[in-house]
């Protein structure tokens, strides 16, 4: 009878997973570059591809949320920032490839992230708070700004003074 090569199959799956994470990294990084050069459609497309390859790519959601907020599409921006906040990924896992390598760890592509931020969740709370305030949800937005401040996001204090007092 036929016996499938389970080890080979599992290795192929692991390789495919790593390739997907690498592609996600590339699309997210390129999306951020396009965002910074104000190519918002190109950046949005690349972020969508990054998410397609890794639905937990918090930075793709952050970049896409930034674009939507900049274009004053606050409801969609709020949805992207909420996705970052709701992802089931602990902050400790969000270390860059270089941080892990410097600390002597064997590099695992599950930790590859293209943009170094101290805490992507704090930024998501901050930006979601601003988007809520801009779309008329001051109370809810101020709660998010306070949460960002709790996480240590420096700009949150100034925004709280400006919008929430």
C-alpha cells in the first residue's frame, strides 16, 4: 500500500509558510515605502498582499489604517487599527529579525517584521483614538488615547490635552 512521506509533506508546508511570511515582509516594506512617497493606492495594494500572505502582519494593517485616516476614511481606518489591537499576537512576539539575531536567537521568520516600532498596539490605540475623534466619537477616542498613553506612546499625552480636556 502507498505510504505518504509525511516528513517531506510537513517540511514542504513549513517552507511554504516561511515563503508566505517572507512575501508578507516584502509587500509590507514596499507598501510602507509607497506610503511615505504618497503613492497611497500602491501602498494599499501592497498592504493587502502582505495581509493575504500573513493575516497577522500588524504593520500592514497599521500602514493601511494610516492611509485611510489620511484620506479621511475614518471608519475603515478604525477597522484596520482595531484589527491590530485584536490580533492574537503577544507584544513579546513582535521583535524584529535583527533584535532576535543580536540576542543570539536562531532566527525564526515568524518574528520578521519590516518596521521597528516599540509597541504597534500603542500606536494602533493612538491612531484609532484620533480617527474616532475626527469622526465624532470623542469619548471613545479619548479612551483609546488614554490606553495608548498607558502603553507608553509619547504623542498620546499631547493629544489627550488637545482633544480630551
